[in-house]
């Protein structure tokens, strides 16, 4: 199992049944990182602006989004949050919509997030774990899958 527990806790792993749209999904994903001071509101605004300008580049695979912005756009420290949506939301990604899970991360520089991203890549590339994530129906179940807690 990965070491995502190093970056996740009960506040940063969320299960939300419904969101109004992709903007609300991003706001929900960013909230724990805002609360802990890992990002500023500018960071979430930058993700929204980028999506509007160049499209949903961060929707990386079917049902999976990894929203992020550049360090200088409001990332204060390394951070990761996960939101599983009970009802998936569209991001206008032709191949990968609708999105069911968002892994939002922040990094204050170009190197500090490499270990975290490699751990996340392990999870994302494990079909068994991803099936468990998509099937989870509570914050507790999602937390257990991601951290073993």
C-alpha cells in the first residue's frame, strides 16, 4: 500500500454525495488545503481560470481529476486532498468525463511534490485500488482505502 497517509488525514479525505458543478467540486477539494494554509484562494481561482482558458487538462483519466496550479499561483506548502463524489460531475473532458474523484495537490516549488506524486501514481495505476475507491460510499471507507486507517 502507498504512503498517502503521510499527506492525508480525516479533514483532507472527503466523500460528497452531490455538487452543483465542476466549480463546486474544485472548491470542495480546495477547502481543506485552504484551511491548513497550504494554498490561498488564488490557487483555486487559478485552476478555474486555467480550465476556462485551456480546458480540463487536469482530468487525467476516466473519472479522475488531479487539479493543480503553479507554485506562484498561491501554493504555500505541500498539500493533498481527495474528494470522492457520489454523483460524478462533468468537466467538459470528452474522453474522461464524468469525474468521480478529485486529487487536488499543491506544491510550493518544482521539486517538493515528487515523492507525493509518485505515491499517488501508484494508487492511480492500481486498478484494484481504483475500483475500491470508485465503489466507496463514505469518507471512512475512502480513508481506509487510501491510508489503511
